[in-house]
C-alpha cells in the first residue's frame, strides 16, 4: 500500500474479439488477459459484452522491452 501502483490498461481492437487479440499477442510472448473481469455492467455499457476487453498490466519487474513488444503487437494487429 505504500508503494506506487503499476498501470493497467483495458482496450479493444475494432473487428477482433478480445480472445483473438490475446492469442495473437501471446504468439509474440506478450501475455494479457481477456474477458469482462467481473465488470459486466461496465463492459456492457461500453458496448463490449459479446467479445469482452483485453487487459494489460505492468509490474515492478516488467521491462521496457516487454512494453515495447506489447505496443508493437497492438499496432501491428490494428493494421490487419
């Protein structure tokens, strides 16, 4: 509780399910979670009840190279 928290981001990619995104990123050794994370009301109100969202987070041991791999993977998937 006395340490700064690490960031978490939730996102979707148009035309792809959250499961497709998670599997594609796993192929790049980027491991994210997907689904509704028990936040069904929020996910539904955001319009993603059917496919869910992707969640990526950092921890104290996450390297800059891993963050770069995540960003590059998402950018590449967004182009397809």
